[in-house]
C-alpha cells in the first residue's frame, strides 16, 4: 500500500471537488456520518474552524477556501487538528485515512494488534452494547486505569471520548496504566456511583508506533525526535535487561541512557513485569510482547480491586470492565486493541460481551510466540 497525499484522498472521496465543494456548518452537522461530532464542545470547535476557513464570511466553503483546508491538513504537525479538520469537512475520519496514514506504521499495527479499532469506533461499539443492558450517562460512573502520558488525553483518544459520552471519569491509573490508586482509590470510586447505579471501568497500557513502523516509538507534537511510548513500560524493560533478569535485547531505537533513579511506581512495574518476560525471544516484537504483558499485569490488579471489595454490589448494581491496549499514532488516528469486555452482577457469573461488541477475537499466538506467554498476559 502506498501513502497518497491528502488531496488525492479528497478527490477520491468527493465527486464535487472539481466543480467546487460547498456546505454550511449546519450541513456538516446534519450528515449521517456526523456522529463523530456528538459533543457540544466538539460542535463548537467545528463551527470555530469553519469560520476560520470561511474567509469571505458568506457562510459557505468555496473551492479556494477548501484548498486552504486541504493545505492545512497536509502541512499541520498537530494530529488533533488534522483529525478535527477532516471530521468537520467530511463527517468521517475513515473516509480520509488512506490519504495520510503512514504505510509502515499501519503494517506494524495490523501485524501486532490485528483487530485494533479507531478510538471513535471503539467508543460507539461499547456504548451500543451497554445501552442495551441499561447503562446510561445518568446511572453510570466511568473509571479508567491508563497511563498518565498526555498522548492518552487527546480528544481523539478513547478515554476523552468515553468521558464525554458518560459524563465524568474517575482516574485510577498511574504510570504504565497500572491502577496505582489501589483498593482505597477503587473504594472511593465505588462510593461515588449513583444510587443503584453501574460502574464502567476501562483499563489499558499504551504503546506508540512511529512513521517507519517502530513499536514503542512516537513523534510527539513539537519534538523533532521520537521518544518512547510507553516510557514507563520500556524503562522497566530496559532496567530488567541491565540487571540480567531478561534476555539481552539491543533495542537500538531506544538506546539512550536514562540516568535517573526509578521512583516507586516504576519499581513496582519492574517487579511485576519481571516474571512475565520468559519467552520474549519467540515473540514477533519485543515491545509488543512487553505491552501485552503489561495488559496482563493491569488486568490482574483491576480484577483484584473488584473481587476483593466486599461491598461492591451494595453500592453498584452492575459492573462492566473493558480491557485492551491503546495505540498512539502520529497520523491516521489513535486506536484501541480490545482484549476483554465483560459485565458482572451480584450472584451471577460474569457475562462475556467481547464478540457481541467487537466480533471474533484476534489470534495473538504469532505475536506472543507461545501459549504460556498468552496465559501470563491474561489473554483469553
């Protein structure tokens, strides 16, 4: 697959371009695919952006003004603005992805995170299933355990999308996505739930993929060089290599030293990750392997918080838990690889909602290299 220019994608997606593309802001918001624009805040951003490019103030985007939109999309280094412009103009990011995605990043993602979904699609799929079970913004309290890295808080990422949909979000996670709020934090979260209400918990480690397909690397806004993502997970992995607790891995991309003492959160990550790295040599990619093992660590800790809270169902009538991996991309949108999704009620066995929400489960044996590695990662 070759990477085309944004302008080529625009031409392919709109038969009206050569004769001039004209829509008003209200038309943007009324198209069937405009469910991307479900928040009033985002609607305001669309209107503000429309006014910026409607230079003659006539309430329409003519061909020359549209040319400025395309130029901005091609030249902007700010991924969020690219996506906002695309959504404002076409009502759907998916129509435009092929015009500016990164070929090697896309290939790496498809190999290592084979059923990853755009964050917006993920948000909608989860909501569709939970709405049918009676979850609503009024009766549900959303909580999340993801890494505190700022890349996970962009508007197009899953946590901001779900916070916007469900109304509020309780932060359980710290570095690496581990629920460092602990049982006390989970207890506080539980006791904030509406009367006879429901809990929705999302947990995930995260990983970057850069433009040449290196997993664990991400070019951040305003930086010329790439940096690690997740820095905490990769830092823990490198620490284990230095102490010879895991097989040597040159990690040439991440060869820079990080001469600082590990703080308590990173020490915990190192200790929890160490027993899970056996067999990494058989994996398709060492950082993808580490990321899946981080998912296993977080899942076990979240499960402990839930099962070891004796008054859980005194406060909540139902608990939904979604787990996966957040994938940070410079271009082409951010993704989420779902790995688990279930709901529990008092006295009932958990109900697996994965296939109802996302379809077939991914085959991760080629990625992780062995069944033992999949078991350690709490996959399936």
